[in-house]
């Protein structure tokens, strides 16, 4: 029987997999799913191997945690802990912190509380493939890539850029500014894509430098903001390039993050100041969802 990769996570047989088979699955990246789902399955697998363990962790003894630690310790190096959102880490990983290696725990604390990169732990590349959007399609990506290269006609094939998903609002916190800074800060060029609530309109912007908690304006001559009429077509799109480069990007640790003062998605405002055109007919809006993509030039271009 052929089993799809993601379907494997839902199978009852997952809990009774041979340990070497499980580790091989984790090492070969056959899962195209959220890392927190994999973590929960590994924990469930470990509990199943120890019949004396209950599902209620609050009642566990130090001996119980030690039993689980010994069972899953060979799986831990293959979990992408740094790809797990802050809320999921707190609610679903932290209760099992006693089974984690000491150095890994220290690095995770730095990552989730101090917003600093790990010192010792190895950050394994994400399992989820680079382009996974719930808001736009490939046609929009081709258009955005063309605008980055100052071209009007969209790339229909051979897109010279790779778009890697850094943050998804509905998953990582729609108005979680701290999570945005942690996941998207100092990652180089990024694209922000925003779905407006109770509207077909999609808006966003391209930051060619980086988000860095500068507490002020950053200069850029290549940034732009945009809007699409819906998530299926690139017709009726609006491109608005920066007009006042010294006020292209604004970044702080509070809600005032955006493209100049023209588009502040956490603040829910969109009004023309420093970019050429107005991209939305209203000044205030409410986000339904948003995505942040890291933009990288492909090596063969």
C-alpha cells in the first residue's frame, strides 16, 4: 500500500514504528508539514514505548521524564525546534523541557525570550518547501519577482528568485510583533503579503534591505508597495514605488512597522506619504492573515 508523506503522521502505526525507521524518516525530510506536528508525534511515539507513562504530564515524576528522555534522545537532534512558533513552544515543547539536552534548552531560551540566534545548537533547514502561500498564487509571485527586477511583465517561468516562508500570521500570531522581529529580523530582503478582512483586496510590500528594530526610518531606493484585486488574478494590480527613499522603511519594537508611513500592517493603516501611488481606497483596514517571505536570488541566475 502506498502511503503519502503527510498521511503517515495521521496513521495509528506511527506510534509503534521501529526507532531506526522513525529516525530515518526524520533525517530524510519526507514530511511536508509543521514542525510542531512532528514534535507532538515523536512525543506520542515515546510515550507509547513506555506503557507506564500517562498522557497527563502534570502527574509525571522525575523518573517518568527520564524514561521518555532515554527513549527519544536520538530523535531530538532531528527536530527543527527553531521553526516552532513561540506559542507552540511554550504550550507544547516547554512542558517536556526536562527531556531536552542542557545546551539546547539554553539556546531555545535565548531564541524565544532573548530573540538571539542559538550559540551551540544547529539550525536545520525547514522541512516545509520554500514557497507555500495561502494567500496568493504563482502568477502573483511571478509579478512580484518582475517588479523586484524593475520589469513590468511577470515571470511566467524560470523565476530568478526563491521565496522562503518566514512567518504566517494565522499560525505564528496575527499581531505578534515580537514574533515578527524574531522570525523576520535580519533576514535580508523580504516580501510582506496581507489579506484584508472582509475584502478581496491583497496588499503588501517589498523591503530590499532588512527589518532590524532600528527605531526609525531606513533608506531604500528599491522598495515598493502593491495591491492585487484578488488572489487569482494579477489584473487590476497597483504598483507604488518609493518616492522619498529616506523614508522608505520604518521599523521599531512596537506596532509601528511598515513601509514609510504608507503601509503599517500591525497598525492597520494605509495612506500615501512616501510612495508614488495610493494602493488602497481606505485608510484603515483589518488583517485576515499575512505572510512574510524571505527573497533570495537563485544560484543559477
